[in-house]
């Protein structure tokens, strides 16, 4: 970089010639390097000279600086420019007119979900530019909004170019744009401010005038010798306070000098430097284009930009530059949407890496400076949150032309040579702070007293003196309060530093007015108006809906459920639910719409009505590249619940059929089973017939899962729950599928071809075979008995039980059998085996069958005795055998066949009905003495040898054989 660009000869004929020579002599005397330091110091003077000699008046600013805002107000009232060029994304200009409908701070936002020309994983794209009242850019905007003859032109790159100039590294797609437009995102540690600090979300931040050293060693050096903790405090002490009362010329020269210093003292050039220079070329090109098109007089124009950019070395700098205009690339086809979102001091601090409370302190400094100077700030007519104050503007002053030597006077020499003026101690102000912080601390749980107020007062003065200040600043006061009050612990949510921020102005949170909201947000507020609540307030609003007494509130209920689906806790139901086939008659809601205004605004970028947005999202989810059949079925259910659209539900259902047949894994089988089960139950209860897509889904799913079943059993990567869900679908939908033309043989062959090796899947396939009649209950019990009798298999027995428990979903009749096997294991295994085995069983059941264990518990409750005295005499059903007491051949009132025979004899109508259905005449024989036991044995032996008869009767009566 040339150190004398635009400065002419360094002789004394120029206003900064003496200062330049003085700095060079000082550098030659004190610097070790005779070349670098003199070049940097004289180059800074050259940059100041160049900026102030420019024909177009350059106004250098720092973001959220009260000194910059105060200088802007004074200059606007003096110069009354007709055209204002501002460093801000040019496509945000239409949003500025809506600031009059907002309560500051707010942020201008550009948002894009449908991107074209950028990596897909960057979506959604979002850019925010926060605006506070204590900022020079807002004062210029307010001046232009209230002056019809003033033209405000934004000249910085568009939001599309922000991302065009972003490196394509996938690891940090959102951080690089932040570096291009402002500072990187910062972290907010205070949990009480988390919601406010997250108002900007993950958006890229754009600010005017990012003045911070880009050389870490330089910043550390300044903080160390300035005796401050962070950069915000250094800036407030050494720049902000001295410039608050400075005249305009001094302000301009000092700001350009600081921008030049930070620009020259930096490490080797990198990508951010190139982007900064491209931005400067972009802005000067836009300025020249507008001047050429409008014919405006540069003497009546003002260029507002960051002080860093005011010291620009680019060849396009200035209106007299002879270089070719910068070639601006076209925008991509990305569809950008624009709006205003609420902001807060903490959100600005978190996003741009400022110290917590820095923006609040700047706001307090701005208010104090206005009172001290008597300057009236600009506020657009109709602005929310403040009373309109506007001075009557008279005839404009006639300043000397900035481009002539007579219009530039050296103010830097006096400013740099004059020692800082130490403000006198304002005891009343400091005493008020100390008394108020003690009261605030007591209300937040601290044991603070008058002695602590005195200690804070004395410590504040002591810290200010140690740091070279005669008057304690808010930062000194904060440190003193933390030292004297907080001590070891924080009794509540807020620490003392947070209480000091509240005391000094608090975290002001802005709001977007109704007229500045997008159509969707206004539509939501209009449709919820019957609730009679202030939905734009930041406090929680409780809504009580009696839908039976007030049927007109039903549309409000429908809208609140959609808000719940799209925006989460913005609408939180306290009472009431919405499920398939279920509608509440009374509902209670906690609404935080005002607090989550940003989310509602961004929702408005996606559509005109909230129903349209939900429909678009359901379609997008169902047709996404990673969509599954379960995703589409969930979309079908939500279309029924929230939109009541049969057309959309059928379309999404047809998509679910396509996705199911295309799947090559069964990972989503549990979700598919739950979803289709609920949907079929709903349609059967609410519709005269099932939709066509339901029939196609069942038949396609039956064939699909039959095909994948053997592979899923053998694949170690496929979980037990997924295989159990497949079997649940096949067994539960079998009768429906068979009625639609499917073949039962396909399922039977799939089960026969399944040969798993894992113990839990082995148990599951045994259960499936017993369900299909391929394995009898006796054989199943025999195999389990062999497992318990084999000491080598005992450690793996919990996995077998996990498989049986998972089988309860496809084969619910197996529940008594599982209880029986667990009971046998606890009864037969010795303690030496059972105690090491028991933890493994518990963890296996907890991890693999958490939702099915209650089924076993209920079955056990039906099986085991309910009272403790009955336990000793209780005989398990699976262990009961005929005893002599059950056979009473000589008894006069004994009925042959034991309990069953006595039951049949007491109620013969059942047997008569069965015999009649089989075509036989019912005949009852009187029992002969002495033949009951023999005939019972003969009957039992007959049924054991020939079970086909019993099976045929069961099939005829549509019962399942027990075995």
C-alpha cells in the first residue's frame, strides 16, 4: 500500500504538513525500524488528508456509537444534505420506510429459503442489520424519512453478494459472511438473557463502521496499557467520551485516523481484506452511477460509511478517480424476502462480539449526551416508543467546500497534543447508582446493606483513580459492585453484573409494529383477535377457550394448533389435545407471540397464510431426497389434523406408497406400523370407505416386508425392534391384505426361510412360527425348557426373553407364555446363577422393550394372587396337575371330569349350541358310579391323540387354538 496516496507533496503548504513532519521526526527518534513506523504514521496523516479533501463529503462512523450519532445530528442540521449515501446493503432500502412503525432496536432482515447458486446446506440464508437509536445511521435514516426532498441511497453490496463473496468451505458456511460484513458471532453466557440474545438466530450480521483492531497483539496491547478488561471499555474511555463533545472537524479527522490506524496495523493480507476493498469499489461505483443519473450536486450530498472504509486505498476512491468502474457481478436467481424483526441490546452484543452491557451503556451515554448538549435527535413521524421531538429547521448553513484547501484545518495536532480532560466526580450520580444497586440486589436475593453501598462508592472511585480517570465510568461501577456485593455465590438467576446492566438502562428489546409486519403475521393477529388478548406484548398471555359455549372460537383453536406445529412453544397448550379422532371441548393456552415475533416474521416469508405455509412444508418433507414412508405417513396425519384436506392427504398417501416400495431397509418399520395403524383406525371410524392409497399401501407393504423378512432376520445391522415391527405389520394387516388379493403362502415362506443366529431374533422367529401354526405351544415350551437346563445358554437367556417380549406386538397372545417362562426362570435357577443374571435381564428389557414391559406387568397381575396370604397355597397354572381330590368316583354329587365337567353340567346350553351347529343331537348321559376317572382319562387321551377335531371346532368358531 502506498503511504502517500492522494496526499501530494508533504510540504508545509498542506494543512497536515506540520503534523506529518512531527510524526516522522518522532518515529525516527524512538522507533528501532527506521522504515516501517514512519511510513505508517505519515500514511495515517495522508489518509486523513485524502478523505477530507474529497469532493463528496465523507462522514466516518462507528457502529452504535453515541459520539457518531451526536455528530451526525449536528451535521445534518447544519448541512441539510439533499442526498445521503449510506454503507448498507442496497436491497434493504424499502425496509427503511417501515422503521416509523417500530420500536427500536429492530433489525432489517433479508431471508431466503429457495436458494439458487449457493451450496444447498447453506439454506436458509439470512442477513440482519440491527438499528439502534444511538447510531449515526438511524439519525440519517430518520432525517431522510421526515424530509420528502431528501434522497437516501444505500450503496453497499446486496445481500446476494454477501453470500456470493463467501468462501465455499463446507465447514463454516455461516461464519465467513459474518467476517465480510461485521464481526463473528459471540457467545452469551448469561442464561437469563438467552432468549433475547438469540433474537437474530443464525443470521449473518451487517453493521456500519466495524472499528476493531484486526491484529490480536495490537488489541491486547491497547487493553493492557489502557487498564481495561475488554475492547468496548477501551473504546468508551479513549474514543467515545473524548469525542462526545468534540466539534465536527475534530470528530471527522480523529475517526478517519483511527480507521487508518487499524487498517495499516494488521497482519498479512487475507481474504477479508480483499472483500473490504471490493466493497469499497462497489460503493464508489454505485455513488458515481447515481450522481451521473440524477445530476445531483456533490456539495449537497453526504456519504456515511465506516471509518475503516473512509481510509480506503482503492483506485476507485473519490469522484475524481480516473480508474474504470468496478464491474459488479449479477445477482443469482435466489428469491430473497425482506422484513423487520425485533432486536435487543444483548442480541447485538452477542452477534458482534461486544462486551455484555456495552450497547446498553452506549444508550445511556447517548441519553446523557443529549441532555448535556441540548441537541434534539431526529425521529420519524409515527415512531413507536417515544414522543415526537423535532426542531424547526431554518436556513441551511454554508460550510466551506470540503475539496478546497481552505475547507480543511488541522485539528489532529491539537487533539493529540492535548491531555485528556478528566471529568469531575459527580457524587450525586454515583451515590444514586450505589443506593439503587443495593436495593436491586436485595430484591434478587443478595444480603446487601448500606455498608455495601458505601463500599461500592469508595471502590468505584478507587478503581477510576487506578485507571487514570477522575470520574468513575459505568464499567468502574460494575467492577466495584461485583467485588463488594456478589462475593462467593449468586443466589438467583441474575448476577450482579447483570443487575448493573438493568440499573444502567437494561436490555432494551424492540418490536415491529403491526403495519410493518408481513401479511401472514397480520393475518394471524387478526384471526386471533376474538381471544381479546394483547398478542404483541412480550409477556405470556393465557387464553381460555370453551369451544362448546363459544363455537366461534373454534377457528382460533385450529390456528393455535397450526402455530404449535410450526413454531413450537410460541403457542403452548396447557389443557387440551388434538389427535386423530379426538377434539377437546375446552382448551387452555400459553401464548408468547410478542416474544417470538422474529419467528412469526420469518414464517411470513414462506407464504401469505399459515395454512399455505404448512401445506408447503408437508409437501417439502414428503418429497425431500431423504424422505421415507414414515415421513410421508406423518405428513398425511398432520394434513388431516391441521388442514382437514382430503385431497392433500390422498396426495401424500400416494407418495408414501412410492417411498415404501422404494425402500431397501426396514429402519422405519416401527414408525410405519404406528402411523398406518392410527390412520386406518381413523378412516374406518370417520369415513364410509378407505381411501385407495390405504389399500395400495397395505398390499405393497405386505409384499415388501415379506420379501425383506429373511434378509432382515439374518442381517446383524437390522435391529430387533425393526424386525418385530415388520412382523407386526404382516400379522396385523394380514386379513386386510388377503381380502385385497395377497397370498398367505408368501408370508409363510418368508418365515420358513428366516434362519437368524442372534438369540433375540431366534426367539422372535419361534414366536412367528407359533403364530402361523408351524410350531406348537408344547414344542415352544420344550425348547425354552432346554435353554434353562443348559448352563452354557443361561447367560444368553435374557436376549431370548427380549425377543419374546418384542414378539408381544406381532403375537399378543404370547403374553401368558412370556410370564410363564420368566416365572420358571426365577423359580428354577439357583441364586448363584440368578443373581449375576438378573441385572443383565433388567437392562436388556429396559433398553429393548421399554414400552412392552407394562404389558407383562399387567399379565402378571392377572396371573399371580392379589393377596399375600394366598401366595403359599397358590399353584401356577402351568404347574397344575390332576390330583386325587379332583376325582371323587364315590361321591354322590361328584360330576365326572372335574371342574370342567361340573361347569358343563351346570350350563349345558353351550354344549347344546355347539352340537347343534355341527349337526348333532345333544344327549346327556348320567354318570355311573366308579367310571368318572376312567372316562376322563379316555377323553383326555383321545383329545391328545387326535387334536384335529378340536382345531376344526376352533376354526369353525373363529377361535385360535391354544395348544
